[in-house]
């Protein structure tokens, strides 16, 4: 059929037959397609004890607001800073029990802030979860080499935030440094 015939067929009174749309899958069919979602929702989340103090250091007000909302809804207390210098100033006299630290910050970057946290005897044992919107694995590798306890890519979900925290909890539901755990995960299992 030529182009002219195709154009004429578009203007004919009898519309071409349209294939019926397939029916939408039922809820059980959708559930079977996403077992990871059901597993995650079926597992009860373990939170740190209520009142756990968390410092959020990120230059994005949106990220700070989202993290603050997630954490406060679970009973955490939050402190916020939009740059590393003001975040480090909030570490004394009452240090937080966990820190979310962005890598790219105005002035001092997150890696320099992490080094300062690890050099200070009063703060060196506070667990730090580094965050970045950059997909480069080098940031994660470098962060763990200088003392990050975990790494989270932005954007993140509520589930991921609490998953990262849960991995750092001890038996008393207090966040602890994960350095030995990260070393164990990096080691191959014996055959």
C-alpha cells in the first residue's frame, strides 16, 4: 500500500479495528512480580532506641528536611547543619550518636570533615554514614578507607535510611562503628 492509500484509509468512515487492551494484572499477580518489596515490608524494622541523637550535615535543605522527617517520625532527635564547619561545631559538648554526612559541601568537604571527626578522641567512635548523589564507586571506597561506616547514594528511600541505621545497631539498639563488619564483608568466604 502506497502513502496515498494509507492517508486515504485514515479518512474513511470505518475506523480501523483496535486491538483490545489487556486486562490489568490482579494484586496477587503484582505481588508475585515484586517479592523484594513484600519481603522488605513483611520484615519488621528495628530502630535505634527512642531519643537517639542524629546529626545531619548536608548543603541541600531538601535532603536535610527529608532525613529530619524520616528520623523524627521514628523517635530520633535531629541536629542539622548546612556545611561541615557548623556541623563539626555541633559535636561538642553533647555529641550525637550517629552522623549523616554529605561528601560535596561548601567550604570543607565531607572527606575532610570525616577525617576531623576520626582524629578527635571525643568523636572518633561516632558512626558516620556518608551520602553522595555521585554514582562513582571511588567515593564509597575512599570514604570507607578514611573511616566511614556506611555509604548511601542520593536520592534514597525511607527504607534505605533505616536499613543503613539498622546495620549499625548493637544489642542495646545503639548505633556503633561498623569498621570490623565492613572488613568482614570485604573478605571472601572460605570454600
